[in-house]
C-alpha cells in the first residue's frame, strides 16, 4: 500500500463514551466538518449503547428490514453518512477518521492511507491483520449485511473479514469509519428482515485473534502510537467534554429523523 497522507498534517485524537447511533453518526459527521474548517485530521474511537443496526448511506432498507423486530430486540437503528451495508454495532471497537482534503488525488488515496494506519494500529494490539482480497466484484448496496464478504481494501484476519470500513466525502473533508469486531454478533441480522436474509459467514474477531477482548482505551493508545511513528508527533488529545467534541444540533436532528433512516 503506497498511498500516504501529507507529513505536515496535524492530528487530534478523541476517545468518547458509548453513545446511541444518532449521536455517534452526528458526531462523526460534525468532526468531518471540523476537519474541513481547521485543516486538522481527527481520529475518534468509540462504542455503542444500545446495540444498534446501521444502514449504509445508499443501502435499500425500507421494506427489507422490520422496524418492529428491531424494536422488540431493543436495538437502535440509524443510517450512516458513509456507504456500505448493514452492521450490528455491539461488541466491537469503532473508529472514525476525519480528514481535510486539498486535492482530488488526496480524496482518491485517503481510503488506502487510513486503512494502512488502521492495520498498523491493529498490529500494535497483536493482531496479524492484512488487507482483504475480495473474491467477487463489489455488490450494489442491497439489504445484505456488511460482513457477508470483504470488499476491496478492507481488513481481514486469516482470510475472514475483521473490519468493515466505508468512506464519504463532503466538501473539503473525508469521513472514514468502521467496525472492528470483538465477537461475532452479525448473525443476528439474518432474523431482522421482513423476509429471511441469508446467514452471514463467520467473520474474524479480535477475541479469536488475541484470545481476549481489548479495551477501547487500548485501541486509542494503538492509534496514538501509530500516528506518533507515522508523523513524528503524538496526536493532540481532543477533550470529549469540549465544544469541538459535540455533535452539531442540525446533524443530531438529521440522524434521529426516521425520514433519513428509512429514506430508501
């Protein structure tokens, strides 16, 4: 992987408490706007409460997933700003990277560059992860779950998908975020459709790779060490209670809105 980010890019690191799906997506989107305004890149690591099913930006979900079944199982639901397919967010480590972009080349290369940083962070945790080599062409964003198969450039372990990642560009910033599974709970998605969905092949998990469940703080520390080596400077922390780490109210309303969540 040869893509890289500008050496002079200043990085910030944010670890936030667990939050509901709308808050998480609104904050990721807000951080992308912050990156565009400040010219700084931001890495955020976080978790979810309650467990939440997210749909990709352009995924067909209305009429394919059953809101009553989601509610009966106590699951939240949200639509991501990024693409891809459905994910059950529960026992995982989640990351988001907000990047300022200055050229079209940076936009094309940034996904590979962020994935390279993610791989390094995972290896610092002790996971011998690698870039996935997809076996088939990428599918349209239908109702099938994200972990049904690896996509080009995603992260795998021993041939099975370990992390699902997606990117979206808004103006002069890119937002890339993804889920690294601690345990396999993606099988539950098969029972949440209006009609039965195909079972999800067993993905890789951090518990299988490490024999334990790493803490969110470990993941944040691994990102910090990765960025320190990559840039020669440790990322400056963002205060999770500070104004920069709060979701913008209009975006919070958007991601709470059923019209957005079930728009297609």
